[in-house]
């Protein structure tokens, strides 16, 4: 139905690398539940912040992350070669470390 991937960069910072949910299951609150679980996992590992990147044009994802408490903290543009450029926002959410 979907999956997510977290990376722990330090004792206090985690990054949500991937969050995918089958299109036919979107809009049912499952993505929000996945974000809650990612936040709990990061918090349970002692992280004070969870970050992620999202394409600036992905309005649906931006609304979803906003509802989950993420805020834009930076604008990132990266040339990834072959004429492709990643034009993303960096989003972050403060966590209560140690809370499950």
C-alpha cells in the first residue's frame, strides 16, 4: 500500500527520504498516519527535528506536510546533471525527543 524511509543524520536530526502511498489510497488519512509514525519513530530515537525535501510544484504534498506540522525552512536548487535541476523546499518539524 505504501512505504516510507527515514535516515538518522545525527543524534537529534532525522530526514524523511521517501513517503509513497498508492494513488487509490490517497485522501483517506493514511499519508497523515504515516507522517505521525515517522515523527514518532524519529522522536523515539531522540531526534528533536524531522526534515524532508519536496518539489516546490508539488502543491498537494505541501498541503499535506503543512497539515502535519512541517514548515518551510529553506529553498534548495540543485543541478543534478543532464539538464535536470531539483527545485525543492526544505521542510522541518520540531519533535518532542523521546516521546513515542
